[in-house]
């Protein structure tokens, strides 16, 4: 049985949404957002190595990493 993720929108503008997630459901949020996927973690590790070696590209969104 999947646990339910309870969030509250605390602020909303035309470009942003601010969510409030309690500590107990933070891991559920990370799982739902795909932050535990092996591919995502591999991309983060590659990005950290590139940053350490000075190979830095400015990005506006993490989705740009998935396109390359």
C-alpha cells in the first residue's frame, strides 16, 4: 500500500508554487519526484564531478539535464 503525500500550497505566483511538506512525508515526496531513481543520482554525481573540474554550464532547470 502506497503512503499518501499530504502537502499544502503556502504561496502561489504566476511562475512559482511553494509547497509545505511535513518531515514525516518528505521521503515519500522524494520518491514521487523521482529523486531516488538511479539515473537521477548518477546525473547528480556526474554534475558534481564536472563542477569540481571546472566544467560548469548554467542551467535554468534540472529537466535540461535529462534532455542531454
